[in-house]
């Protein structure tokens, strides 16, 4: 593993921890399916069919948004972490914690609560973008 910096292991650990966060969110959606009686393959409940549609949909949407951003997060962590492993690992921890609170806030049924602490995930994401740009530019000029 001479090609990667020694600290790159922190990037790998943060990515694995983020996977566990995703598993936990998926379990929360499964519990919400039982609680609000929204069965597979229905992705989102409709208010015409379910009085708790908004509550379920907020739980589902919190997880869905995390799934939508996960490929970008992983790519930025993996590439940016080659040049800036400690910064990316730290930003990855901030992002994952913010994702947890984003999900918890969304799951209250009030979508605006996802931003209380969840907004800091966007700052961490921007930092990861900058690290990855730095990696790319360094590869070109090195």
C-alpha cells in the first residue's frame, strides 16, 4: 500500500461508519413502514390512502436523500482523501453526524427541522469538493 498515505485508513473507517449510519436509517424506514402501515413496494404514502402519509414520507425522504448523495460523498472521500486523508476523514465525520441529525430532524414530520444541525453537512460536503479539486489539480501539475 505504498501508493496511499498511511492516514488513508481513517478515510476507509469513516466510509464504513457511514455505511452503518445508512443501515440504521434503512431500519428506521422499515420501522416506519410497520408503524404507519405503508407496505412494499410503495415508496411514498398518499394522504388519500393514509392519514399518516406525511410522517412516513418524511422518514422515507430523509433516508432517500442520504442515498441520493451517498455516491458523491463516497467519491469525494475516496479521491480527496488520497491527497488530504486527515482533512477528508474529519469532514466525513462532520458530514455523517450532520446526516444523522438531518435524518432525525426530517423524521419529526417537519421537513424544516432537517436543517437545524443537518445544514452543516453541506459545509463538510463543500470542504470535500475543495479537497478533491486540490487532488485533481495536483495530479495535473505534478
